[in-house]
C-alpha cells in the first residue's frame, strides 16, 4: 500500500480510502466488520464516514454507519491503526438531525454534531473533520437544470463563522 501525508500533518494515510456510506442500509454490521478487517489487513488505514450516513438518507437509519464503526473499534481495540475522517452536514431541512432544529454550520451545531459523532464512533478524537456541504441554499443531486442561482437567506451562516473555533 502506498501512503502520503495528510495535508501538512505527520499523519500517513493510505492512498486508498475506505468509504462507508452504505453501512447500515445496504450493508449489515457483519458485512462492515468484514470490510474493515479486510481493508486494514491490506494497509488501508484511511476511513471516511459522515454523521448522516448511510445513504439513501432515512431518519430511521441515519447515524448507523458511525455506530457500526464505533462498535468495530470497541470490539477490536484497533482505533490507533485507523485514520478516521467524518463530516458534519451543512444546511438541511432534516430537523431530526439536530433534535428539532434545522442543521446549520454554526458553532453550536458543529460542536453538537462532533460530540455526537464521537459518542457513536466510541472514540475521543477524529483525525479529519470536514464540512459535508456548505451552509447556504443549494441545489441537491438531480434538482434544477444544473445552474445555481444564489438566494440570500437570513438563516445562512457565513464561512467565517463556520471556520471559527
């Protein structure tokens, strides 16, 4: 397996990343455990997930992928061998994602999402935390004619606020 540094860090990540967005919907926990064992056994140490996985997104299965990964980590004790990336969702109409509030990329929601992800993942850190999509009105997969027309909205969160600590 070939590796490279993650950004400007000293973290070595495999050039192949294990995507996990179907675990808990199209794949069982048993399937996922086998895939994690197989990947790590072949040097794939970079794993990607997100708070909203699996897809297609459904309220009853949301968060399942992170939970499965957390269950694997608890079972195997191999957290230190994995470079783990997860993501916070941006603007969404899925109020059930944040306990009754519409998800936004403000400080409160980012901290809430990260803390919830850490609990599901059964770890006290992630190696890479990413914004899944921006906090502005946007066309999603298959919507519109492919052209984006920005419409200002009072619930937007600035990029500066999202990136602030």
